[in-house]
């Protein structure tokens, strides 16, 4: 077999098993788009992003990660949890703690909240966590990241 066929087979195997190779790159740009309205689910997804970040670093790849929040995930980027259902508030506080931790983690470039869903959900932009940047339109921001070479991921 030629080297090209072997390389293509290895790449296909990596993609099929969910473990794509980086092709020798020393950096990986990832833009995660969160819309989850369940804080327990959101927390698990944030944990998986953190595992991904650490695995990249351990393999010698510099991660460049942006996490964006839109839709019902917007409830969990707020300091005021009045709009969060009482049974979900403990998980919402865990999400906030994870966001604070992730914002400081090596490889995390930023956390961004789309402004568009806030008014419909009666959320005040002034109540946004200080670790999260407010952007006018999350889709435009995500498009801009993709133009910069970030892979769009909707976990």
C-alpha cells in the first residue's frame, strides 16, 4: 500500500472512532456553541470540553477554545438566578463555578453570551457573569470564528 492510502485509512479510522488526528498541527481551534436549558446537561458538556482541552495539551497540541452561549443556556451565564427554576439552582451554581474555572484555564480564549435571547427570557445584560463577554449576535460571532479557522462544535 502506498503511504497516501495508509494515511487516508488512518484518518478514516480516526474519524470513525471519534478520534480525528490533527495532521501534525501544533494548535487546534474549537468554537463550542451551547444552547442547553438543563444545567446538569450543560455541566456535563462543559466537563467534556475541559477533558478535550486537557487531552490536547497532554498530546502537545495548543488548544484555542471559545465557548458561546445562546438560547436557554443564557440562563446559566447570569449572576442573578431568579429566572432559574428552584430545583435547578444548585446545578446552575455548579455551571457558574465551572465557567469561572474554565475561563482561567490554559487554552480557553473566551466565553461569550449572545445578546439576542436575553430580552425574551427577561434576563438583564447587567447580570452577566464578569467572566463572560456579551456579544451582539452569537451567530455572527460564530461565523467570524469559523472564518478564523475555528471548528464549529454544537455538543
